[in-house]
């Protein structure tokens, strides 16, 4: 036993655990890219062996505290680091086993205290015993893994075996006439995202839009019951049944609680649930075949084999991600069981009411730019009735629950919120982060720490490091200036004018006043994911889009990260142009319908294609706003209490008459002078107009303008691009140190002091540059 414990807390075993942990994380990264986060979480992050690795790390670190006597003063920083990682792993375990998440859907004016779980459950009830639940267990099913499930349940003293045979993605269900078959209805339900097919079998209930639909039920409750008699289909409903025309107008009203004959392929409405009977049969069987997965997997059909006594039956359950499981009934060996697979409803200790859902669109487009939910929090136990606004990055928190804005209904009259309940796990993890920060701080100020010892031993290296840091800083400054002075002038705009344009101030959507250089860099990075484009810096690209629109609309500069989207657009490579996306000869914006469908989905249901559609749509709208001047807020409104700035497009709305005349004409004059300068290469008049605009800004918004020094430092910060430059070196040095750590653990006798010191010295240089960059960013923020 002692040998086993010694091995568990040994350094070689720690090295093996870290290697296994890193390998698993690397595999998970690639797997998530191919199969999605849900499958990756099941196969790796939630697997027993991954949790065993983490448990081994915790045991090893706890053991090392005592083996190496880390509670001594000179080793206190190492102790704090060990405690930090232990606490962080405990926080992750708490989240894993006690946290919950899901989706809440609320229509305008409605109040609810229920949300739908993110996890899926298999539930079984005794249908003849007031729907007594006899099995309720989380079950993960995916066509990408080997799905195994079998369960024996008892009902009325009889044993029933339930075995999962197979999972069929995007299954197409066909009703096949058979003499030994049973009654079946094929119904199409109209929802927010169009028609969705469902099959109702004999003596089986299906929950659709809050209504329970039944076929040949002998129950007298509030279910909507279909009956097949002598080749005809009837409906008996406790609600009015409206017969509608295809335009949605009411033709006939069928009274409630009376049996009425209904016709296939006709539109009906029961309690605001619209449906069409596609077909029905008195004797049929259901055949499931795999459908197309070209555009992803939207549903899975689980085929179960149910047996009891000498009887064997097959049962199909259709599963849609993040939806309440459809209920199916099976009658076997005199036993009636109801089965369901999918999300289940969870209750909150309080309620939320949606007062209003608000959606804003990009100017001149149908694409959403932002959306928000006006919510009322109702907690009767605490006598709370408060109004809140939930939108991107603005979360509602109450009683350990966090609500995020996720999506919305297609008619824009309802909201979809992501729900997370992990207060304990979050608190524990944050405590771990605090310990980690304390460990770093103590390592810097503790005279007995490893870093202090290394600093004393390497004074010569520190001197060389400081000299090198100065040299590199000078080189970075020289390179940034040299790059900006290269061949761009022979293109469209000379360096001096582009620089003057970059110093012009602009107000962003959040109200911050910043240099045009910052705005231009944000635009270029958002659209292309690059810092420059084909020899043009960010200012020159934005000037080109604004004043040479037809040329830039043909430039393939909008980054697309999904190959299927490129195929749809019939464009080669990884970039498309504005004109590739907006084609007048093909009806305008080619992705409009697909984008609307993607936005209508909740975040959890969006696949990679949907996310890329939304990203490309945002890039297109940003491009459009630049070339149409709609986001160039460069004119302060004199005397405006809200300090809002206007664009060249809406400058005519300026209340001050003198300011209105200037703002309405100066940018048009600037455009004319720029057009002349393209031919004459004389930019002095264009630059003079920029100076006039700057003067206008100073005269009418001096109290909110950043100082000239702060503007220059912000532009310098952008040109140095410190974080991107040092990122790859951080990765390289970190990788080398990780290899050194593993080698040292596996072979402690190997001398690696010099390599370690050099790597640590390089890391110190990078840290100085990082600190300098953080200081600049703090100053300009």
C-alpha cells in the first residue's frame, strides 16, 4: 500500500499525468472542430478516464505538499500554486456534477418559471397508473459514437426489456401499408421554422405546442383525439377546430367536444396550433431510413426493441436537440408504457416575464445588429418585482441562476434565453484563480522564491536582457515606421494623408471617442482577419472603401471560414467580395434567407455553418456601412446633451444651422478633393479639409475629446501591435519550458540549468514587452 501511495505522489507519475492530460486536451480540440462540443464533452471531458487523470493530479499535488514540505516559508509560493490548481479542479468537478444549464423560451406578455434542460433524458411512465414515472435517467445519444443502452423495468408485476437497437440521423419516416400493421397518422405541424413532420401511432400520445394529440384514445380528458373509422379520419377536441384556407383565413369553425370529419392536406388550427394531415392508414407500419446529412444533423431517431413475455415490438423516438422529448406509447403483454427521450422541463424558484423584445438591424439591411429582452423578475418569496434588460454581455443573475440573451422567435415576439445554474462551481473556481494570482504576486515579492533566486544568480543575463529589450523596442519602432513608409504611396493615398486621416476622431456605437486609426484597424481585422491588405494599411483600405467603392466591392477581402458556404457562393479560396454576396442579377443578397434561419435558431442549436453565416453577414454589413458612410460619426452636435455625434449621411439633422451647413457639405468636398488628388498626386487640399473637420470637433466637443498625447499614444500602440508580435514567441518559449519540465521529471539527473535560465530570460524579455503593452492599453482606455 505504501509503495502504491509513493508512486501516486511521485514526480515521474506527475509527468505522465500531465502528458496524458495535455494529449487529451489536444485531441479534444481537433475533435470539437469535427464533431462539435457536445460529442467532445461526452467522449473526453465527461469520460471516467479523464476524470481519473484529474483526480490523480489532485492526489499527486496534495501528496507533494507534504513530501516536499511546501508549508515552509521559503516554499510558500509553490504551496499557493498547488492549492490554486487543486481548488480550480474542485470547482470544475462541482460544475460537472452539480451545475445545470438549459434554454428558456418566453413570448411577449407571458410569464414562466420553467426552462428546458440542455441534457437529454430517457423517461418511462406506467400509462395505466396515472402516468407514474418508473425510470428517469440522463442518456447521451449520438450517431458518432457506439450507443449502448438496455434496461429492464417492472410494471404490474411483469418484466419489460428495453434495448436501444440503433440511431438514425435525419431519419425519413415512411408509412407502409401492412396487413399486420396498426393505425397511423402522418401530421405536419406549422412552427416558427416552417412545417415539421410527426407520426402519431395507435394509442400513442404526442406533445405538440403544449397540446396532447392522441390516436384512437379511450380517455375522456383534454387531449385532442383523432379517430380512424371505416377509412375516414375524425377529430374530437375540447377546443374549437378551425378549418383554414392556405392564406390563413378561417373557412369553417368546428365546435368543441363533438366528433368532426377532417380532410387530409387541409390546414387546421386548434388553440393556435396549426397542422396539416399529410396522410393516415388503418393498417400500416413505420419504416425509418437515414436522410441526408449534407447540411448537418437536425434530428436523431432512436429505434428501441421492447420485449415482454413472448412479444417483441419496435418503437421509434424522434429526438431534436434542446426540445422536450416526444412521447410514444407501447402496449405489450398487457402493459402500457409511455417513453420519451429529449430535454425535460425544469422549474425555477422564481419567474420571468417578457415585457418586450427589441431587435435592431444594420441600416439598409434585414440582418440583426443587436437584440435585447426587457424582462421583469418576479420572486414572491423575496417580494421582488424588478425590471431588467438582457442583451449581449449583459446578464441577469438571481439566486445562482444566470440568464443570457441567446436567440429569438422568427416573428420577433418572443425571446430565447440561455440558463446557467452553477453558483457553487463558479465561486470555487474564482477562489482558485485568486490563489493563482496570489501565488504569482508572492513569487515576485518573496525573497526566498525560485524567481528571486534565479534573479540573483543571473544578474549578468538580466543586464543583457535589458539591453536586448531596448534594442528590440527600437527595432519594433523602426520596423513599424519602415513598413508604413514603403510602397503604399504609389497606390491610392500617400502616407502623410493616410496618417492625417488616422488622426481624425470618430465616435463609436458605445460613445467612445477614438482615432480613426483605431476604427480602421477594427474594420480591417473584422472583415479580413488581417492587419493590412495587399500593401494597404488599415487607413488606406477604409479610405478606398469610402471613396473608390466600385473597385473595392469587387475585391475578395471578406473572410469566409466554412467550405460549404464557399461552395454555395460558387467562389474559390477563402475570401469573397461584396459583389459575390450581393448579386442584382440573382435577386440581391444571396444569403438573406439562410441568415434569417440562422438567427432564428437558439445559440445551442446553431452549427458551424450557421455561426459562419452570421459572421459573414456581420462582415458584409460592416463593409456596407463604411462605403455608405453610415458609421462615420465624426461631427459633434453643438450643444447636444447626449454628446451624440452625426455621420455625413445624417448631418442634415443637426439643429445648429451653421454646423449643419458645414457638416452637410464638408465631406462631399473632401470626396471631390480626394478624387482630384488621385490624378494630380497633390494631397494638400484634401489634408486641409481634414484639419477643418478636426477644428470643428475641437470647437464643439473639446470637453469630451481625448488629449492629443493620448491620441498619439493610441496610434503608436496600434502600430507596434505588441501582443500579436510576442504571442508566437510566448508559445515557443512556453513549449520549450514544458518539454524541459517533462524531461526533468522523467530524468532528474540530467543537467538543464543553462537551457532553463536562457528560456526564463527570454520569457522575462517577453514579459517586459507585455507589461509595456498593457500599460499603453490601460492609459488609452
